[in-house]
């Protein structure tokens, strides 16, 4: 019998089956599918930076500290600003078609009533000009930079509590200072979201924002219906979908 909770790969496909194949399973690293981040994207389009999507992480170093299982929930990304478009591939430039602004501004109002502990991870990467001429080179530079990152526990009232020690990359002093003065002190979701709307060098920064639960022992149907499907209410209703195996 297959263990659907073995890793992000097996669980993302099992959840997609439970959703009747509504999504496109996509790995971060195609060459090591059992040891990488997976997404369920509500589109066949790729790259899928502009879409809100479901995520699945199972590598121990990617889990909120003190937890075991698969970290899964909502993932949304802020791209690079249109002001810097001359320096980067067009797939990396955030436009009106990206869902970042819509999701972030509506999240506090439409926060799902999920009866389980939630974790929120926010990571800021500084992507300076030069050397980025493709999506692949962008991802390589993003990995090398090592984003400043913090994890918060989130309760049903959207109150936040810092979970574990944040990682602050001193390669960009202004981002570190923004974390210290605005992001880390945030005590609720609306305050945190406000801190992500504008900050020093934000035009050149990429944000990965994810919020979800860590699971290891429920049924896949229960996981989909009670803990993941509620997030999909934030997705646009009219969109062509299709499964990519």
C-alpha cells in the first residue's frame, strides 16, 4: 500500500487525485522529484509564478522547526517590479495578471476557517541586475542568495507569533533592517501584509509567501476537503485547467 504522506511528490499527486485532477502537479527540481518542493497549479501554463497555488514541502530543513510531515497550503509570489523590466526576462516581471496583489489584499478578509494550527512563511530575495537572462539563471541566483526568511504561527484570529529563529541575509542590509523593524514585530496578519506592500528596494525583490499546515496522518480526502480546498476559494473561478503528469 502506498504511503501518500511519504514526501511532497506522493502527497501532491494524491491530493490532485482527490480534487478530481483539477490542477497541474509541478516540481521545483525535475531532476530530484522525491526530494523537492511541489506545487499544484490551477493552470497548465509554465512558468507559473503569477498564479496562486497549493504547495507541498517535505524536506526537514523546509519544515517549521519542531514539526514532522508535509507542510502544505497556499503559495503566492511577488515578482520584480515593472520599473526594472529592462534588466530581466519578462516572465519575472509582475504585471496586472499576477495574483500577488489580489491575494495579499484579500487574505485577511477571506481567511479560511481551518481548524488546525497554521504556519506562515515569508521569504525575501534580492535579485540584483546582471547575470539573469532566463528563468533558470534567476532560480540559480535566487538559491545562491539565500532569502531572508521568517516563520510565524497563525491562530484562528489571525494573530502571529514568531516560530523559531528567522534567517536574515546580511548581503542586503536594507532587507535585514526591514525584517527587524517591520516584519518580525508583526503581531497579526493584516500588519504583516502591510509590511510587504512597500519597502526599501522592493522593486528588485522577490517574495515567496506561503501559509498552511504540517500533516502526516490524516486521510488524503480529509486533507483536501478540510485543509487545502478552502484555500482554493481564493483562486479565480474562471480559468482553464488541466493535469500535467
